[in-house]
């Protein structure tokens, strides 16, 4: 653990980011931009279910770029997108044609190859290629493929935890980098084409909904181990010695945990890190979300009972941090317990949790996860990330509501993509033989470059080398220090919703969702 929490952020106690304390003050320029409206119409040959999917992708695009979605016949100032095989209008700056190339396919049929296309000095990978008549891609169909998780629906194999194997994902199968936000780039390409047609190749960044903030990161901590007694602490530390030798192959991790074993035997409460972590994060000037497992139903669930953490959780809530649900190991596979676990956590904290992340990122089918989130009345999830690498699983450096294939409509909660996790960063560093800080910087910079964010990172315990080697924990604090130079704000899930939910609702998403902040 650092000698003092002040050392973590250059020894300076930063003021809490003001944007977190009150609603943003909007500039006149931003109000003008936010008032821009778009509409979408379909040519007659487009089937109803495809219209629903394309309209969903269109609304997510509108939410990210700050457009208000209106009906076709509502207001002459709207830019009207027409989705069809051919444009039915003459040259018109208020009309924009998107060639209809998307095709629905059975869930078991997977994409075997992409068409690689170079645009604005970036490689993009297209399922449906380029329309020969117009030279355009089907931007909306391509965006849908990414954010609906369609690329993963055909995968039948699962790892020993029950998750989709990374080796079966398109990044591994087709040899493309997970550290590029491809859905974001497609949105930027379409936005530029609306603005400039074919006269200029560029990828314009979407404007943030928060005045004065360039990029938003939802910071979080999965509480997977906590000090409740000496025996459980020693069990964890001895287990870590084996992990240091067999998995991490890290002398520093072995030495740190050996030292902590001696400290536990001497009476130190190793693993009781929440008070120190809250103080350190506040001194850095931001808040985060704590994900708590409220029941112990499997040996892979945490060692604590939520009631044992109650004083720390109440203090966290009081200080502006938020507490969310960490769905237990068997909450989806081998059970259906998210609703009851959400209620159990509410009984401990006195507040209904707004969001969830699955313990071990464990889910076997997307629709099962999404239905459980919605049934539990949660407003966000942050499970869609990698357990073995870093990057953008859905090609998205932005939050989005997942798609409900059963009912052909968007779900009524936001998925906040998990792009960086301490354990997966460590695994990626070993596999790619690259410095962990370099990888973390690359992922964050890709998001900063093309979008205003709405992504999540998670460090289990950045105060002690209990989950990962100290070198990985240092990455967390380094990134926290760098955020101000990038115009970036870190915040909790609750704060993110309070600042950004209206952006999605203006685009016709998350309708009827009301949150007591």
C-alpha cells in the first residue's frame, strides 16, 4: 500500500471535479448543436424487423452525436436519413442516403470475413462491403452488427467459467485489434459524410454532453476480497503465492504477498482497504462505483458477507461514491438471482443499486444477461468486457442500450463498456509482451481521440497487490493523474447517469426510465 494517499496523486489534494456536484452549464454553441434534429425513413422494400434494427442503430448514433430524433414529417430543419437500396430524392443537403445492405441471419451463422476498407487513415472492417453504385457502406447496418453483439451470437463454445472464449471472438478469429473502437469509427465516418460528402475524409469526434469535459470514464472497483478475519486473509495470500508462480510468473507479486503474510500474522488487517481507497480517490478529485456481491453461493464468490461491509458502504454513499450490484457467480448460470440479489444489497445500503457487473464477467448468453438486468429494474450494466485482454468488445467507446432480439427493440438500460480491468491488463501485457501502462494508455487514447467516452475501467484493489502485481496497480494511479491533461473526468455510474441519461432520451432511447439521483 502507498505510504500515504497523498503520494498517489503527486502529493496534491485536488478539488473535487465541479461537474460532479451539479448539472453542467451548457454553452450557447452546445445548445445550438444539441437542438439539431434528424429523422429516418425507409424505402418500401425493407422488412419490419430490419427497420427496427436499423432504427436502433440510428438512435444510438444520434445519442452519441447529440442529435434529437424526430418523426419524418416533424420540422423542416431536420436532416432526414433515407435507408434503402437507392436514393429516392435529388441532390439535397437536408437528405442523406444510406445504402441498405444489412441482412439478418440465423444466430448460428457467423461472419467468416470482413472487407477491409481504408478511410481517413484508419482501417475499418465491413461485413457488407461498399455499395458499388454509391461508393458508400451501410453505416447503420455495420454499427448494428457491433453494438448488438451479433458477432458473438453464433459462438457455441464456452470456457471453464462458462464465458465465451476470446479465441472464438472475431478479434482472434479474424486477426483484428480489440483496441480499436470500430463502431465509433463507423459513426464518425457517417457523421463526416453527412457534413462533407466525399469532399473530405475525416472522422469528427462527437461533442461531449458535459460542458468543459472532453472525455468521460466511469471508474469502478469490484470488491472480490475483503478482510473479515485472519484465516480468510491467510488463505487468500497463500493462494496468491501459487498464482505468482504459475500464472503471473511475477517475483514482485510473490514477494509482496509473502510480506503481507508476515504482516497478517503480526496483526495487520491486510485487505481492509476501502477507507484508505476512498480517501485516496477523493484526494485525486473524483468518485467511483463499488460493485458488491451480496451473497455467498459458490466457492468462487467473495469471502465476505455484504452485511460485514455495511459501515464502509454507507460511508461511501455518504461521500458521493455509489454502490452497485456484482452479480454472484451463480446469479445467471445455475440460477436466476439478480433480482433477489439487488433487493438484498438494497437492504444493506438503504439504496436501490442502479447498475450491475457480473462476478468473473460470467454469463453464457447475452439475452439471458440482458433480460435479467431489465427484470431487476437496473439502469446500467458493465459486464461486456474481456477477461483476458484490454479493449472494446463491442467496438464501442461509448455507452449504449443493448438490443433485444426477441422483441426487436432496444433494452431500457445502458451498457457501459468495460475496456480496462486490472487482471485482464496483466494478462494482455504477458501475452503481447508489452508494458501494461502502454496498453492502458493506448486504449484510453483511442477512446479520447474519437469519442466523448462513457466507458468503464475497473481495478479491484488499487491499494494493495492482492489482486495483481504492484506494477499493474501503479497503472491505475498513473491514468488517474493523466486524466486532467486530457480534459477527462472520472466519475461513478450514478454520476454518469445523472449527467448523460438525457442525451439518450433525446434520441428516443431509455424511454420512461426515471432515476432518483
